[in-house]
């Protein structure tokens, strides 16, 4: 899948957090929301896909970035095996 790593609170849009805290880049917003308890997600063409293995270290490394993600779709969640920058 090719998309952007975001968080479950914001999904495809980081506007709500930006309104509360001033304009914040996607990466910083995603990191802040995950610290606050949100889960990492992958946004592909506006569709939000859940990520099963939240402990994958590449998720934090590439938070807010456009990536190519390799893994297996189980139900509605991707189990990530590889994340590469686009």
C-alpha cells in the first residue's frame, strides 16, 4: 500500500488538532496524538486502514510521512512487515 502514516484520532485530516494547538505539521500532530493514546493508521486515497502491529518501530520513525507499506491485510487491519519512505 502507498499512503501516509497518520493516527486514529485525526485519520486523513489533522485540522482539529491544528485548531486547538496552532498549525502543527502532520508528523508532529501524529506523534502527539499517538502519545495521547491514539493508534497509528495508514491513509490510502482518503481511506483509513488500521494497523495491527502498533509496536513496529518503523511506524514511529515514519509518522506523518508518505510511505510504501508492505504487510498482510487481516480483516480490516494491516500487519506491517516493511515501511519505506516514498
